C-alpha cells in the first residue's frame, strides 16, 4: 500500500482560500500564511514540527483534510527520528467523535485513518512506546475505527 498516494486520492479537495480565522489575531494570520504558502508535497517539519507553534492547531477541518496526505508522509518519513506521528495522534484524538475534524471526514476518510493507525500500531510499536504515545495511538484507533 502506498499510504501517501492513497491519502491524496481519499482526501483530495481544493486548497482552501484560508486555513484559519486569519483575522482573529497575528498568530492566526501567521499560521494561515504558513499553510497558504505551503504545498502538500513539500510542507515539512520546519512548518509543522513544533508542538508549541503548530499551525494545524488553528486550522479548520477543511485545512486538516487538505493536508492529511502531508501528515501521513511526515509521520512515515520521521517515524525513527523526529516522530511527527505524535503530533498527528494529538490532532486525531482531539475531542474524539465530537471533534469538528472527525465530523468533517466522510466514512472512507475515517476508515483510511483507522487503517493507518492500525498499520502504525502494528509495524511501529517500538517507536510508539519510545515516544510514550502507545496508549493514545490505541485510543485514536478506537475513535476512528468505530464508524
């Protein structure tokens, strides 16, 4: 399975006109500009890798759907070092089935996320344990697999 290519098909939407409530404050405007000026294939840890300055925390659900292929790519590419998967797990866990993001996804997208989490749990258990997020990964799998 090519996770990134499949994500591009399943999460394919037009690039949003804005990703955040950019008029709210300078931080929202800066995060919006970061996401607007980036692309799915090139956005990286420089833009998304800091949990303390993560534009995805401010993103709309549409923006998260748009960038899901990038989240998948970053999670796989950094599984043995910077471990972006921890941030993705955080975003997927947020408010569980009550989250705007969960509710914005269709069944196919939810099933993809559940399969991705199952793959990560099965193939990268040691990395999840090393980064202290094995319980969160299981919780996220449970949220997204219960369609």
